[in-house]
C-alpha cells in the first residue's frame, strides 16, 4: 500500500513538474515571439525612411518630372537650347518652388509614360496628359486644370471639306497621328475607314499636314490652335465643337494620400491666384 501511494505521489509530482515546465516554455515562447515582432516592426520603421514621397522629394532637394517634350504648348524639348519649355514646364517649376526644391525634367514618351512612372523613373508625369479612368486604374490623376476636346488640324483650303467625323472617316483621307496616347486611341476607335499613319515624332505631324503628306491631324483643340496660329497654312477646325470633351491633369503614383493631397492644394492655390490663367495667356493665346 505504501509503495502504491509513493508511486501515485511521484506520478503526480512528475505531472505537476511537466505541466509547470510546459507553461513556462509557452510563456517564454510567447514573450520571444512578441519581442521578435517588436524588433521587426522597428526594423520596418527604420527602413521606411519617409512617410510619403512628398517628404522624400523635400529631403533630396529636387523633384523628377517626366514629360515627353513633343506636345505643344504643354511640353517641348527645344533642340536649340536642349531645355524643356511650355505650359506644364512652367507649372512644374512653380510646383517645385512651392516645395522649396529644384525641378529636374526627365524625357519619356507617350507609349512608355505610365510604365516609366510606375518604375519610379520620375515623381510626376506632365505634358498635356489627358485625365481618364484608364490611367486612374494604374496611377493617380490629380485635379483638372484645363478643358479641351479632340479636333482636326487641317489645311486652310480644306476648312469647308472636313466639318464632321463622317467627312474624315473615309479611305481617301490620310491621317497622321502620334503613337501611344489618346489621339491614337481616338483615331483607332472612331476613324476606322480612314488611312492612318503613325508618326513617331508628334512635332513632325503639323508640317506634314501643311505640306500635303497627310490631310488631317487629330489632336487636342489647344494644340491645334497653337499650330494654326504659328503656321498660316493650317486651320484648327471644330475647336468650338470638338468631337470629345476631356481635361488635362498631372499624374503621380497612386496610394500616397499625403503627396496627392499636397498636389491638389497646390493646384487650388494656382487657380485662386490666377497662375493657370497666366500660363494660358502665355502659351495658348
């Protein structure tokens, strides 16, 4: 009986020790897990040097502005000076000034504009970028700053010949269009019967229309007005009744509320102070 009692007491003691040991192990493991999580959180915070791209731009002292340089009056890479100029170039210099940094311009192209932005080759994309839902799916389109529509740039002698989409949507009508942007998209969607040629350099198309190589350039009303003003051979048709209605905006990577909010507030200030009106009179009228 005594032996049986001793065995029972020994078993109970062993069980108690085992349970106590397991509990201690569990507590220790839990503490270690908590400590590990805390360390990882600190590391993540250390790695995340800036809360927003806005802070990063200010810290580095310059903003990278992506622009094609071939879309007057918004962006133009002047071959004589090798400098960008235009409506959006001046606007971005003002934007940089508001941040207390330098504006550095990076040349991109319309076909690669979105990919270059998403690859962080620049902080913001400008140059007559059309505000639409397709772009908003991948990036953030800021508030609009100017309204426009698609319209034909033609020769002066043809101003009574091309008065509608139906007049242009014919096989014998030769259209020159730049690749990768909303101009080409419009032509592909609405002028399927016309003879379309993609011209790599958008700056070449107005002269090619003027000299008779092409009959029509589909472009923004604003660009059409600028080219017709600069070349007496050209005529900006239907600018009062364009085929579409759209707006221009500046494009930044999505998901950064702080940077997006700053951009919107800056644009509100530009409008309130009449700065966009000044740019319009300088580059368009």
